[in-house]
C-alpha cells in the first residue's frame, strides 16, 4: 500500500507539472531598455496619447519612447517620484519629494511651466479621470492633495493618518495605499473627505435616530419598556418612523450636496431617493426594537 501511495503521488506530480508547462503564459518579457544615469528609480507612467514612458529617476523625469526604448528627453526634478499626465490639457505633473513641490510641465516640449507647493515628501501622483483632478500622495505629511488642472490651484488636502503611496480611483472614490498602517483609505471624490470617517459618522447617526424613535415611542405610550406592551404595533410604528427619518435625511443631504448616488443605486420612483438608504432604516429600527424587547424579556426589569 505504501508503494502504491508513492506511485500515485509521483503520478500526480508528473500530471501537475505537465499541466503547468502546457498552460499559456499570460505575460512575457518583450524588451529591455537601458535608460542609463545614476541614482534611484521610482514610478513609471505610460502616456498612451504619445506612446511614451515617464520614469522617476533621481533628479529628473526620464522620458522614453515605449516602442524603441530611446530616451527622448527629461524634465528637471528634485527627488523625482511620479508623473501624472493630462493629455487634454497638454500638461504633465511630477512630484519632487525633496523640494516638496509638484512641477507642471508641457507634455510636448517637456518644459516646466510652474511649481505648486505640496505637502511634505510628495510621492505618488495620479490623474483621476472621473473627477478630472490631479491627486498627490504626500508621504511625510500623511495627506492627499487635490489639484485642479484647469486653474493649477490646490483644491483640498485630506489627512489620512499614514505614509501614503499609490492610489486608484473609481467613479466617486479614490482608494489610497497607506503603507505604514497596512490599510487602504477611501476618499469621497465628490466631497473630498475621508469616506471612512463619513461612514463612522453615518453609523452614529443611525444609532441616534434609532434611540430617538425608541424614546418617542416611550413618551407616547408612557412606558419605557413600551415594545413589551404591543410588540406588533411597536414594530410597525418604528419601521414607519425609520423610513420617514431616512427620507428626511436623504432629501436634506442631496439638497445641500452632502452626497450623491452613483449609477448603480436603485431609485425609488416619484421620491427620487436611493432605495437602499430608505430600506436600511426601515428595517434597522424595528430590528433594534425587537432586540431591545428580547433583552427586556430576558432581563429582570420586566
């Protein structure tokens, strides 16, 4: 039996090796470019509009033809890190970690146009095509900086509490790698606020609304443990009040621009409000009342 097991194991290994060798390779090296020069390297940015690579290299941004590997020029830098390209504006933005600035340069001539003061040790930089803003991750000052490529002005700085590296956007959000805390910070790109803190505040708000509804019921009935008296009506009333509260919060938040819905949010007809926020409090409040009633029944305070 031992020899049979060894034979089966050897057969499985051979089959696995054959499958691995026959599997198509998704990636392969097609070229090697020798850019040259001394010093360290950082981010590479590909500009599809010109088929060029922008490479952070010590005291310059090296610009290389992505087809041939030929160096086409450079942009002066002081502690080069990354580049964001905005082809529609014919502008490039590069971070200078030592100088604490962002250099704006002409994409065609590679000539610097101006420097924008950044936070401490600006590192990664991207162009968010959804919000149409340039985003700078400041490593030492631990904040994300938003630059308007139209005005070349800083619109916002969002503290994220850690050393920031690269980021990736989607419609409505930016996800930032916080290297030293091992976290991904989420920033709302409509309000330019830390979405993590927004979620925490929203959660506390839901708790507050639930408590207010509970005590309104207690005052109306004249009994603190009112869910025990008429549970069915308690659940119905709390669900109705939860839905009305959610509708009020959503109407107000949308009116003042506190938040907005993305394309995936189902909308309630006629009300023009998101379905999930309405359902959340409609279900959360009676569920909380039910849990409270369950606890009361099991407690000594009946």
